[in-house]
C-alpha cells in the first residue's frame, strides 16, 4: 500500500475576480522509503502541493489518503495530530523560533505530542546527534550559521519519527557547499529507511533523488520513476532550461 | 500539551517584553488596588456603623414613647391622655411574652452635674431601673448598679459614665492611675448624690488601640481622653463618634429618685400615673419584629383604654440607613474599580493583538509541527491571564500601601479594614479580566491559517 495516495487534486484561488489554478488535477502515489523531488519553476504549484501532502492545506477537490487515512474526513484536530506524528517539515527559511534554544526548538513537536520532560530532552539530543548539532543545543538560532539552523530544523522534523519528511527549497538560503551537505543529510536519512520529499526549482538538486516529478502550471508535466521505464535525458533538458529563467 | 509548560512559556513571553508588560499591567494593578481600597474603607465604615447600632441596644431594642398628638378622631380626648406610664411597664411584663427587660426611663435633658464648684452639663440624665444596664448595653467598670430597693426608697445614688468622671475628677491621678470615683459625692442639679458605680469607657476598637499605644508611650496624664471626643471627619464617622461620646456621658439615677426629687414638672398623684419619657424593652427574636410590636400594641391599647397617645420606635431605620449607605459606597467604589479593570483589560487586548501580529510566523510554525487550534488558543489566553494575574498580585501588594496612605491623609475618616475576602474577590476579578481580554486575541490567533502565516516573510 502506498504511503500517500493523491487523486485528482485541484486547488484554486480566487484573486480579484481572477481564478488561479495552483494545482490542476494532480494524481500521485508515494511509497514508503522513497526519495522524491518535486521540481518546477517558481509559481508552478510545488509548495501548494507539498502543503496539501503535508496536511497543512486542504485541496479544493480531490482526495488524499495518508497511511490509510482519508484526509478529507479528518477534523482540524486530527490533522494537527497527523502533522505532529506523521509529518516533518523543513523550510527554506528554517522557521526556528528565535526565542528558544536549539534544543527547545527540537523539543517543540514533543511538547504538542505530550512527552515527559525527560523523554523530550533525550529524544531532542538524539535527533541533534543525528545532524551533528549536539554541541550547539544551548545556542539560540541567531547564534548559528544558515547550515546549522537548517540542521536544527531537520532535527526538529525528525524528532517525532515521522512517516515522511517534506523539505521545501531546503538549500535555497544556503551556499552551495552547505547546501550539498544538507542534501547528503537527506540522502543519509533516506538510506536509513525514511521517506523524503524535496521541493526545488533546481534540477541539480533534483538530480540527487531517484524519482523526480516535474510540475508545470499545477499539473504533473513529467515524471521519472526508476520503478518504471524512464526517459531521463528529456527531463534534464527541460528542467535545466527552466532553471535559468527562475530566480 | 501540558498546562505547566504553557504557563511557563507564558511567563517567559511576558518576561521577554517586561517593560511593555509592566505598562500593560498598570491598569490591572490600579483596578485591583482600587477595588481592595474601596472595599477596605467601606468595610471599616460598616464595622463602625454596625458597632454603633449594637452600642445603642441593637435591632432587638424597641421603644414605646408618649405621643402628645392624638389621631384626629381622638382629638377631643386629649385631656385624658396620660402618655406612657409605669402601668404599661407592669402590663407588658405580664402580658407580652415576646418582649423582655421592659424598663421605664425618664430622660431629663441637660442637667447640671458638679463637684466642688467644677461643673458640667451632661447630655442626659436617666431615671430608670437597674435593668437599664442590660437594655442599653452598659457594663459596670467600678462599683455596682443601684438596686430596686434604692429605687423604692428614692435614695440619692447614681452611676456615671467615664466622660462625667473625666470632667469632674480628671481621668488620671498623680500616679498616672485611672481615677475610681465610686463612693465620692457629686451634685446633680444642686442635690447631693453618692456615686455607687461607674461604667466602662466605650470606644471603637481602633480608638482603643490608639489609646493603648499612647499609654504605652507614657502619655497618660491628660485630663481628658482625646480619643473618645466627638471629632470631625465624615458624617457617618461623626455619628459613631458621637454615639460613644454620648454613652460615656451618661448619668443614671433610680427612677423614683429622679421623679420625686429632681423633676419639678411632675405633678403629685399616683406614682403609677406618672408620665414616662419612654418604656424600652427588647424582643426575643428579631425575626418576630412585627408580631412582637403587635403584641406590645395590644397590651398598651388595653392599659390606655384605646387612646393612641403612644408610638413605637425601632432601630430598623438606623439599620436601613446603614445598609443604604454601605450599598451606595460599594456601588460607586465598584464602578471606579470596574472602570480601572476595563481600561486594564483593553490594554491587555491591545498588547495581545500586537503581540500575535508580531508572532504570526511563530504561530504558523507551531501549527505546522502539530499545534492544534486549542493549543494556540490556550497559549494566548494563558499569556493574557498570566499578565492579568501578575497585575493582580502586584495590585494586592500595592493595596495595603495605598490603603494606609489614604487613611493617613484622611485622619478623621473611619479606619479602613482590609479583608481577605475583598482581596480574593479583587484577584478573581483580575483573572476574569485577563481571560475576557485574552479571548478575542486568542480566537484570532487560533484561527490563523498556517500557510498564510508561513508565507509571511
Ligand atoms: N493564498 C494564495 N492566494 C492566491 N494565490 C496563491 C496563494 N497561494 C499560492 N498562490 C498562487 O498559486 C500558485 C502556486 O504557488 P506555489 O505553490 O507557491 O508555487 P511554487 O512553490 O511552485 O513557487 C502561484 O501562482 C501563486 O501565486
Ligand atoms: Mg514555493
């Protein structure tokens, strides 16, 4: 059974009489343990898709099944629990809470899942060890470099042992070396058996993942899936041209 | 999410903006402090008024007075009207089981009391029976009350209050000891009387405390006790002071002595028919006020052969006055405190709204990692309540200072009485203010769409 089943997802926005089809009929299955990238130019609907997959947003129409649960039927409370227990997010702008220390930031998901103080501390330190940040646990985000902040964010995404980790342009705010290191970290996590989805406009980054899905104007324009017979060269061509036009 | 963590992070959030928080708390501090202060002054006043009600016999006391003005249909019988007499006293003792301590009183106004050329006019001289001690809430400090035998014989004996002693003998002797005048002779309207007893000095607890402190400091040699004097200040305080003063200025002599020797206006004739100023008694049960009054009326109507030359006076009016005065002060005080708390509450709403608009991103992050709507709501409302509670606690700390300062400024008002009840209520109101003020910002924060919040760059 697929971990995530997306069926004919539409998401439309109405802005001053104009209808924006951010997603226009997306159907997609994600299996446990996959390493996937969603690629496409800016404004193509990648983030919208990730938000829907991550139960942060609900589609205008279409169905989403996560781990056998129809998300359509879930209450806001259940959605929060799903986000808390089954999903980990990593964002372009790190999104750490500036007033909390690194460890407290990593503990935050467990605050909402109701773990004891001791358990919170131990698991937060375990997660920080995974991203080589254990010696910075008492620092505040403002005292860290971008790469360190992103590693903290990854630790936070990992700490409740989610079924899938979504990363929206995780290297977008990092220099290329640091970005490379972050990507290696995701690679390692995937090899340890986790499901990871990268969202990016950069084909070089997308090249890290075996499975690549290209989004254009809210539709799946192209897909490379090693499970099926793929046509990699065309995909590379299209996206590198695209990459030059996007910021 | 556990509540301890929420409160902890609420306190942290307030601490992070301590100056802003302190400004916000100011309104609540004012509200709580003014509530406590108001309640303390009203309570002080209430205690004093209730005390003076008790000092004058309490609600149980009812008085039967002679009334010269007859109702219209009896006007032609005016010559027959004898007013209240000893006949009524005996009739009531036998025929009105709902009342007790029925006591006749003849009140002679402004008699001259003197000793060795030093004289004073006391406000009233009462000719009465020994039961007047119990009836008028007196206590004997030295000597004894005169007895019925002395009344029967019309002996020249009297019992005086401490103010009379102070005027005639001074309060303290050369050794600084209070003077005991029992056994001394004084003149009442130029007739010699022997003092057989003296009442204790009546004063409010507050004045007694002040006096004891003064004594401890060694300020004992004053001819007059300055604390029992009738002083300025507000109306109710004066009223109470006056009641103590009057009570301390009492002179009591046996009824018979007064009637036969001191009052020239009394005609000769049967002692039973002598007109009394009043017959005073107590009822057994205040809740039976109207049946008791009815019973007394029935008995007196019979002895007066239907002539309505008497009327009742109860202390209910005084009690009603007290309740009304307290109620009015409470309402106006609550109004002021309420406005302070309202202003404080608006301050909290304001600060919470600006706080959440600064923290849109934080709220979005929290939601993206699993905070429920309720978690966010709880977080914001907790911050608001913690803020208000901190204000409330500071207000409680400030209020005794405020109460004492105000009491110091207005020396002559009734001393305030702080009660833990008032403090609890005020604190409760601060918590209520915090929860109400936090409600709207908390709902607003909880409703924030996490996507919009995360897009916020
Ligand atoms: N809240 C919104 N209101 C209106 N339009 C929106 C909103 N969110 C996204 N969009 C539009 O939907 C489209 C897809 O956006 P997004 O998913 O952020 O693209 P990407 O992440 O690929 O850059 C864009 O055209 C964007 O302007
Ligand atoms: Mg995007």
